[in-house]
C-alpha cells in the first residue's frame, strides 16, 4: 500500500472523507481563498462541503472567532431567508438566555482549546459568531448544530427552515 492509500484508509477509519477537491470547492463556495486552515466536517449527500471547522487563527495569526462556518449553498440560502424574515430576533426571544449563554461558553472553550500552546498573540473572543451574548448570526449557530454542537439556536433554526430544505 502506498503512503496516499494508507493516509486515506486512516482517515476513513476516523470518519473523515478524503476529497482532494475540497480546496477548490471551498474557494468557490466562499468566493475567495480561505485565509486559514479548515476541515470539512459536514457534507451534502453528493459530497459538497456544507460546514467547515476553522482553525482558531488565520494563517497570519489573526484571531478567527467563527469556529464553524456554513458554506453549503442551499443551507446558506435557507438560513439567509430565515434571517431576512426576522429570524435573529425571533430566535433570541424563543431560546432560553441561560442555555444560550452556556452554548457561547462551550463554543469558546472548544475553539480556545485548539489554539496552539505557546501562542502569545491576539486570541479570538466571545462565543458563537463572535458574540458574547444573544444571537448575532443564525448561519454560525446552524453550522455548529449541523456539526454536532449542542446549540439551542441551531436547533431553533433547524425547526424553522422551509420544508424540503437541507437539514
């Protein structure tokens, strides 16, 4: 077995899907070259990336507060419609404030745990979507929810998407 096959086999054991075209797909989905390291953690049935898990720092050391990034085109479109219809305000009113505060703390702790030991520069702050409290971006909450995060706003988004949308 050659080294590439061994790597692919190991990644498959860990549940990762090796896809050499990810960089090109992600660049097309974002409309720009990613500024830091990422991993595709949720894919559509056809293999298209839906959610990225970002490194906590960009390649230049600048903090990246958004750990989970929604990139699936159908997902982005559906969540954007929900936001445009007052979804941020509605979600914030519907979700328990204490549960949301706990989610922000867990999100920040996970992200901060990925910061390399010895890093002395600026660090990301706050929780989901870079906010300390409340709801700022339904996309970030839904992305974390899809990636398996215990996010009450992400659950709310999933419950309020149009029928037939990806979930």
